[in-house]
């Protein structure tokens, strides 16, 4: 699948659903292959009509992720009001979760909330096997970070994804 960051200004577009539909068509993607990542801060500033657009995309199969969860000032009621399918735990909590009990507690709490609401979870900024192991113990669904792969140009990423190393990482984590 492909994850795309969506910014507050983009959410305000009247033709957001039409644009997403066209992008899916132009790139030969199924809606379930697209994940729109929206930050808490952006969600707090959206018009009520945007919720309808997000619901329409979710009904088509597009995943809506709440990015950087826990770093903004949103209410937990957002998780009830919006068609969120995934919570992404911000790297600021993951980074010190093995040494700071407060960060560990926040990570655990976010994972508990995700599971309780039937949402998937992704931990951002995973850099060590120890972090990956702890997140697996806690039931985190996906990992993202330098442990798996550093940012790469498109051509190198394509080769990486085709490689045995990518397959081994998927199997390991």
C-alpha cells in the first residue's frame, strides 16, 4: 500500500474525494492500497463537511490514519467522530520507551486504545531490535523506522522492496 501525508489545507479542498479517486485511477491502485495520514492538529481544524469526505473515502476502502497520535491537543472524542482506521504512535514516545517509564506508559496506552477501538497501530521511529521486540510484546501491528530501512530514492526503494532483505525484515518484524 501507499501512505500519503495529507495537510490541513488539502483537507479543506471541496473536491478532495474526486482528487483521491482520480489519483487511485491514474496509478492503478485499489482504495484499500491507499492510506491517508492526517495529523491531530490538522483534524482539529477541519470543517464538518470534511468529515463527510473522510467517511466517503473510508467507505470506499481508503484507510485514514491519525498520525503523530498523542502529540497534539485533540480530544479522544475524535476517535469516535472520525473514520480513523489506524493510530500512529509518534517517534518521540518510541525513542525513549525503553528508558523512560512515562514514554513506555504512553506507548502502552495508545496501543490499548487502538486495540480496544478495533484500530490498527503503527509505531514510528523504531531504531533498535529492542524497541521492535517490546512493541511486538505490546501488540503493535506495524513498525516504521530506520531499523527497517532508511529513506531511499524511488529507484533504490523499488530494488530494496524486491530484495530478499525486505522479505526477511517483514518476516522478522
